[in-house]
């Protein structure tokens, strides 16, 4: 409908499609990176690139399952607390003499179980995911403090901490880019190239229709929460190794950055819309902006103003654009009716 | 006639269950107090009761506002940050102008909070952004603003005028001011929600936003009012916080939103909107505070507190669900007889 025709009206429509939300975000990301490289000292250095990737690692990894969950119209606010509890458990297991090769898979399994608890409450009992995950946000973070108190465990083996902070072949590409790329590909394929992924959009658009179309709605969403828990626990491990410090408050507040990045990437909070490339751009935009501002000596707490504003704008702006479009369409229809 | 017949038994079942809901909190409170007192009699000393009531007051004031918002099927996660902004604004104002009377401090706190609530309400209603997203965003924006304003500074008790600090300890007819304010707020908002038109309209909006709009309820005005009430009461809580603790830095009230939401949900206000009472939320605030004190008195690791809060939220949501399922079943049973 929008292509091939040369009439000015459809041309405008085509432009409108080109200027879709994730197109804008990808463009904005490029603009921010170029502007920061030119304007902010030290932003464009290879050393800063390494830090940038390390800084966005937790956000991007947690954002992958979060995207799938938000596409189905649900949410998981407990991810940062699962991260913290995973970190605490890692420290506690290490203090109790378990080997790191045992701890890592064990903690990921525990993360999956924590996610399964969310999934059970939301899908088997039919409780609202927002309220449930606010509850488990408090519960899991509380348990993290119960496990480790306010102390820290820091003597993890250098083989592992060094790998997380290290770069591939000693260059400027950090090792953690390997799990990031691997998981992004896995989640990308699941969401965009499998029937399972298509079913997530169907659930998000209308879960009753999806149910009548033969999709097992509750079971599908349950596994998303399990994946979310497992990935959050993996990030807890990477976080702990990166800072060589297992603490109960690790990653607290990360859920804001993750939800902001996902919504910024064009995923609709109401479900049924969005794609992974947009989310990746959203993560990079958020991380590049924070990184550039931090290099300009803006404090971490003030950065939250930027993150919070982006979060609100990412939903507000598309709403404003769409309401302008509908009012314009209405006016056009009215004109057509009167003439 | 038939309309009355179909409605009244359902309503009876419903109100019966709601009564049980708030009765449950009272029973839990009584059991907790009895258990704690038998193992540590000093739990019921005058000083301890006074501390519990003073600590409940601030939480209960915020819970009353949050209950109004949750009843309309929204949520306000920014209340902790609004408390912080209000506390810091009022504390700096009072330390610069020690001569100002207490009532000015209270009004400024209310105004700061109302302004923050108005912003939330406008974004939710006119921006059509879900309350979760708006208030998660403004929670960090407001907190960031306090940090960029205050930085590492803090207002200490010795910079604040004596009458401002005295307010938290003074009492009238043996009831501390803080507790009196909390009682008036919880009682007043309960009354508004129960007996006045705007309150019933807020319940209607929470039960079915679309139907409320079609029924001619001024949804926009009411929703703004709900967020302004929640903001203003968080602002008021900020003044009480500053007066009670004396030392205020940029982190004042950080994380309070969890306790407030917990108090409301535990107090029987359903997150799906349209049911629950404000005084139930006040009872929820009391229960949470008593749990905190009981942990201290029983010498249990303080770190359990947050985990218990989380577990209580989840339990309360499960309880709501069971009640809702039971109501649905009893309604269906009734319909089958018709």
C-alpha cells in the first residue's frame, strides 16, 4: 500500500514508516556516539570502548529475556534482586569451600528456580506480574542480605576475575562480548525465527485470542521467567567476578536501566510490539549516554535523572506521535466527508 | 425487585469476605504481639509502644495516599523520592529561617508533594503512560534531583530550630502529634473514600476504567486528584520524617516505596484496583512496623525484615486472588439458580 506509488501522500506515509521508533533510536545512538567521540575527551579511546562494553554487559544480558517478557505484556521487576541474591550465594558458597566450577552452574540453576517461582505465581496462580515481582524484588534482595549480611567476599580466583575484566587476545574487545553476542543471537533467533517467538507476540497482542489459537499461554510465559531468572543469576556471577566482590546489594536498581533500555528500544509496555535489534540499540544508547556523561564528571545519582527521563519519554513520545497522527487522520476524514 | 435480589446477596458475600480480610490483619497483629510479649515482656513497655506508633505514623500517612492510587488501578512508586525531596526542602528552609512556624513547614511539604503528584498524574492521564513507567521514572528523577541539589551535604539536627524537632516528640492529650496526624489522615481519607462521591468514583474507576468513563465520571480530574493526594501525603510524611529524625541527607526515604506498597497490599487493597480500604492500609502499616520491632526485640537478624516484607506482599496478593476466585464462584453459583 505504501510502496511503488509516487503520489505525495503515500510518499509521506513511506517516510513515516522509515522514521519508525527503532529507526529513530538506531539513528540517535549513532548520533550520540559520533557526538561523544568528537566532543567528549577520552570517549573514543579503545580503553573506554572496553569499559563501555563491560558497563553495558549487565543491562544488555538482562534486557534479552526482559524483552521477551515485555513482548508478552508482562514484566519482571525482580531481576536485579535475583542478581544480588546470586552474588550473595556465590560468596557464601565460596566461603564454604565449594569450587568455582561447582558454584557457577549451581548459582545459575538457583537463579532459574527463583525465576520459576515468579513464573509459577504469575502463570499458575494468575497473579499480576507487576505486583508479584515487586514482592519478590523485596524478598530476593532481603534473602541476599540474610545470606551474606552487609559484608563482602572478595578472594575469587584470578583465573576467573581476570577473564571477565580481560580482553580477547589482549586487544580492546573485552571477553564478556562473547557471552553477550552468543546470548543475543540465541534470544534473537528464539524471538524472531521460531514459532515460539511468534507466539509471544500473539500472547502480547491478545492472550485470550492466543489461547484459542492453541498457544499454551501460561506455560510459554512460565519459561520466560525461568530464562529471566537464569540469565539474571549469570549476570550476578559476571558482576561478582568483574568487581571481585560478592555483595548483597550488587546490581540494586538495575531493573530501572533494563526496563528503560527495553522500552527505549521500541518494545511496547502493553505487549505485542518490539524487536531485539531495537532493544540492543536502546541499550547502547543508554550506556553510551551514561558513559559520556560520567566522563564529563556527572555523578552517578544525577545520571539517574537521565535514565528516568528517557524511560518516561520512551513511552510518552510514541503516544504523542500516534495521537497527533490520529487527530490528523480524523481531520482528513472530516474534510473528505464535508467536501 | 430482581435487580435488588441479584445484587444484595453478592454484596453480602463480598463485604463478609472483606471483613474477614481486615480481621485477618488484626488477628495476625494480636498473635504477633502476644508471642513477642510472652518471650520479651519489654515489648509492651510504654516506650516501645510509643516508638512503634511514631514509626507507624510516617508509613501510615504514605500508605493512605498509596491506597487511593492503587484503588484506581494505578501505582505510585515515586513516594520514597517525594518524601526525600520534601524532607530536604523543608529541612533546608527551616535551617535558613528558624523563625518559621511548624504549620508553614507542613504546608510547604504538602505543596512540594502535591506538585510531584500532579506531574505523575498528568503524565499518566494525558501522556497515556502507564503509572508503573511514570512513577518508576520519576522515582529516579526526583531522587537524582535531590542528589544533584544536596550532593553529599546533609542538614543536621543542630541546624534545625528547636520547635521543629520538638514537634515529633510533643503530644496533645497524651497522643503524640505524629500519631494524631496519621490518625486524622487515615481517618479522613477513609471517610472520603467510603462516604463521599469522589471516593466512590475512584473505586468505580479502579473496578472498570472504561465503564467509569462511560458512566460520566470525570476520570481525568479524579485520577489527577488521586496522584496529588498520594504525592501530597508523601510530602507531608517528608516533614514528619525531617522532624522526627533531624538529620536529613539526599538518601532520605530511599526504598520506602517498597514498604508503602507492602503496607497497602498487606492491608487488603487489591493491586487490580477497585477494592480494599484506606484504614486497612493503615493497619498494614502498623503490622509491618510491629514486625520490624518484634524482630529487634526477639534479637532476630535485622536482614530478615526486607525478606519478610517481600514474602508478605506475595502472600497478600495470593490471598486477594483466593478471595476473588471465591467471589466469582459464589456469584456463578447464584446465577445458576436464576
